């Protein structure tokens, strides 16, 4: 009988102590898992989000398996344009919460 790995994965909010492990995870995940990115652009995106008003610290998470970081995902605010040309009608902005980026090994 196989055990479900989901029972053993712990998901918790990220902390400053996790940043180094998150960078390593993202670089490894994208370098090994995609033909289109080495992950440096994703690391830059994560850092840009963290340094912006769009960052929601309570919605940035790490996944751990046997005390090792095996996943990272974050939700952040994102503004949508109300016109297809990319402008805002009557100055009104629509803001959503978006899941991106996501990385796992």
C-alpha cells in the first residue's frame, strides 16, 4: 500500500529565514523543470512583488517535506485595466488577488 505524500507535507507562511531556500528551490525547479527559464526571472519577480505594495505577506507560503522546502507559492494584488487598450475608464481600477509564481521540486 502506498502512502499519500500529502499527509506529510506541511504548508506554512514564509518567513525571512526561508528566502535563501526559496531562491534555491525556484532556481532548481525552473532549471530542471522547464525549457524556457532558468528561474532567475522568477526569483526577480518574487523579490519585486515582496518590495511592492502588491505583496501580501500572509499569503506567501512554503511547503515542507521532512523539514526541507519543496514548494513555494504566493498570492499578490494585481491591477486589471478596465479597457482593452489598457486604460482605466473613469479612473476606476479593478484589483484582484493572483496566484503567481509557483515552484516545487
